[in-house]
């Protein structure tokens, strides 16, 4: 009997089914069990309600759409006005400005420095930095590019404190919760943002080779005006109201504050040559600029520029680690949401054993990255009270920046694969997150720079290692694999003759042992056991989805899935 073919009109040709709902209108804070536990445990519980309100607002469909728009309608350089006058302005889509306003209103650009509002010598509030970073972790999941000026503005304050006269003038402006996009002198604005410029054509890491020249206007000295002539190869967020830059002064490399406007209200001689066409980070305008005798004011002393600006870099490195962990959470949450709704072979993807293994492995990596990054954040909040915490901060900041930023792109790639073809299109979040990931590994010092910074810190203060060993010892006795890895790491550091050539291995192991110590102490046993077995032992493979048969995958997934 001949097969009966369907007749026209007997079935729907475009009925959409077996597609997940959009991952939106979700409270990014309250749905994240790991983050909420971290905030409570590490001293930022006072910010719980504010973070919950922020998580609801930025997890809305409306704000998610702003993130998309800001990365579709890219910044445009306007070198001249329509009459031919030099303009040197960058035009952004309104979505970018709305995202900036949300972040500034939340205080992501400055809230941990609120104690300086009336007294530059005041002590920070407990948990203030960690609360601010929890907000950064959340906002990065929606749109990461605008976080560049937010991060630099926050990190500029410790550098400005080297010059109290400039700090007293600029810090009150920075602490404002009003975002003001207008191109005006800072004194006429409701709030300001601060950028940074170190990299030049001939070198990025070796800033002492910079060729930009600073000439004093009237004798020179701390807090006085100089004229800078030269260039910067990467000059991010060029519409900021001022920038911290390095230049060669008569007595060596110096750090300067360069406003966009001079005291007489005229635009400063900062010539934007072009905007960089980057792999990701599209919403943020990174530029190449020339200074044509631009006015700038010396921070501190000539010859101390690297020391002064490295204070800024220390804080931006911490932001890189936390933001990368936040993007890992975004990639994981999107994959979990998709796999919980997508059906294959009559079962949801998340219920397929092999896919569950992949997702659980991604969840372990994300929780470990979050645990390590926020442990470092806590050391920033407490370093002034404890030498042990100060030592942890010195060593583990570049360690966390190195490892979390290295792990993020590969995790984003695997999470994208969980979505199949839906992950490899521009309509969703996965592709944007994937392209965004590598910049944090490069920005503020690449992997090798971070590893060498760890060694330099240990050379200056070898006793800092003792503080780390004491920290990790608190987790001993629960996991034989962890205990053995700690002994191996201590032995490796005792070999002083091969530290540099092995520094990547050493820093990687420091990161894994540091993360494992946190998980053993504070995460459920299912998480800590699986992490130690696969990251410190030999039970895992080179790809995600290779958890051993004994891993409690169900428990790991239940903890990681966004809570409703």
C-alpha cells in the first residue's frame, strides 16, 4: 500500500516548540546561591537588600536588552564638528549611557571609598569592597564592556591619594552617584569618571620605556602642572573626565592626572587618532591618542610614577578576576537554563548523564573561581587590620587574576556548546560573553606578568608564603588529595633555582589549592570532593565533563541551578 503523504494545510510549518524561554526577568543575586552565601559569610551582609534590588533590576528583560543594544550600536569617533573644528569626542548609543547610569547609581564606581568623603585618612567600612564587587559580579553578567570606565574610576582613588591636593578636588566628584555623560569641564558636572593610559606603541609591559615627555610649566613639583607630548597606544574610555597617565619627567617616570578640559574651560590637547576594532569588549571605546602639549598635574614625585599607578592596577586586577568569575556564572546559568528546558531523546538535556557531567564540571569551575576571587576581595577589606591578610592580598591578587581569567574563555566555549547552534549566533548572550572573556587575561598584565609579579612579591617579602601556608592549613585534614597537593606545593617553592621557568605551574597550583581551601571550608562536600579529585588529583580529564563516577553530580547541579 502506498505511503500516505500529508496534504497541504494538514500540519503547521512554523510551530515553534522545544525551544527554551529567554533567560531574563530573573533576580541575578537571589538566584545565585554561591554568591549570596559569599556575601553573608565574608562581611557584606549589610548590602544584602541593596544587592537583591540591584539583581532584580539588572536581570530584567529591559536591562538585558540594553546590554545587547550597547554591543550592536558601537561607539563612533567624531574627530571634527560639522564646521571643521577639532572635536575629539566619542558618540555612544543611549543604551550604553543607561547602563553606566545603573552602575554609577549602585556605586560600582566608588562605593567602597565612601569613607573618604569627609576625611582622606578615614578607615574603610567593613565589607565595603566586597559588597561593591558583588554588584560588579552581577552587572558583568548583563554587559561587561561599560565596566572598563567603572573599574578605572574606582581604582583611580588609591593613586590620587598620593597627591592630597588633587584627591581633595577630585574624590568628591568621583563619589557622586550621578552619571553625567555631558562633555563639560569636571567642575560643571554632577559626577565624573576616570580613565588610564600607560601602553605606548613601543611597549606595553615595559612602561619605563615610555617616550611621552612631561615638561614642567613653572618649575615642577608635586601637584603642579606639566605639559605632556607623546602618544598612548591603548587609551580606554576616552570620554572619561580625566586620566591617570605615565610620562618621562626630568627626574624619571612620573604619574599625572590629565583632565579632558584645562582650567580655562577649553578642551585639553588630547587628540583621539582612532578607535580600536577589538575582538570583544565592543561597547567600550578603546582608543589611540596623541598628546600635543596637553596639561596634566603631577601625582606625588617624579621618578615614582610606576609605584603610584600600580596602586590603581592592583585594584583593576582584582576587578578582572571578579568580573571573569561573573561572566563564568553568566555562561553557566545560561547553559543550565537551556538544558533544563531543551528535550533530546525524550529527556531534558540536563537529565542526560553525559550532559549532566559537563554542566556539573562547569559548575565546579565557576564556584571555585568565585570562591577564590572573593577570598582575595576580603583580603582587600581587611589588609589594614592584619599583616597576614595583607600578605594574602599581595600574593593572591595576581594569582587570582592569572588563573580565573585563564579559565574563563574555555569555560565559555564549553557552555556555548551546551546550547548547540543557539549558542553560536549573535542573538543570545553566549557569543558576546565568549568574545569578552580574553580581555581580562590581557588587560592590566598578561599571564606571564602576573606570574612574575608573584615571584617579585615573594622575593621582596619571602615571609608572605608563611601567611599562605597558615591560611591553607585551616583546610587540612578533610581531603587527603588536598593535603598531598599542599605538601607538593610547599616543596616546589623550596626549590629556589627554578622558580621563574616553573612560575606558571606554581601560580596555577597556588590558585587551585587556594580555591580548594575555600571550598573545603565553606562549600558542600559534594563540591569540595569533586573539585579536589579532579583539579588536585588525577581523576579528571583535560576537557569538561570528565568527572569521576563517584562524583555527586545531582547535588552539584542542584546547588548551581538558578534558584527561583
